[in-house]
């Protein structure tokens, strides 16, 4: 039986949050089922035009947080493009989750404003938690270790 857990946070632009999921034996897996983003000042007439690119990775992105999206990046788990205009009825959001990816390691959420804005981004993530077999846990852990050593 799976269980849904959620995380929320607020990121300044160009930064990342680490969500600790790793367990001692690695027998718990997680799959992203929901990923939402909203400005810290939605609809406010601050003069800013927000164009957030908020991404979830399964590896630390310290020093490489950017608004660039590359679907060939095997470490990318999900991305949200959030656009907020000050005029009513404009703006929008696109969310893409690679739902076939399961991880048993920590995940990292990054945010960067493609337009150079500085307004923080709020995020909300729901994860489906599942029990992994010994083989699945070993495979995911080895895949993670292989990725870390190849960087």
C-alpha cells in the first residue's frame, strides 16, 4: 500500500532546497505525483514579471542552478514553468513530471527566474511513498552512486 507525503517551501531565486528522503536500508521509494509553484507575491504590482523555472533533481545542484531545461538530463525529475504578470488574466503555468522515475535518495528543488527577477517562489510537492524489494532498492542505490561518481 502506498502513502502520499507532502513538502512545501519557499526558495529565493538561484538557490536550492534539499528534501531528505534517504533511509538507512534504501527500501522506501518515492515518486512525484504533484508539483505546484506560486510566487511569494502573486498578483502584486511590484513591477516584477515573474518567470520561474523550478526544478526537482535527484542530485545536488549547488553552483549550477539555472533557468535552462534539458530533458536529456537524467537527474531531472520534474519542472514547473510559472509565469505571473501584474495584469489580470495573464500569466500561466506548465508542469512536467517524469512520473516513471522512482528514487530512494534525497531530492533537490531549485528555482531561477528566467527574467532576472528576485521574488521568491513557493513550492508544494506530493510524493507517493512505496516499499521497495531488496533488488529494487539495490538497483536504485547503485544507479545513484554511479551518477554521483560520473559527475
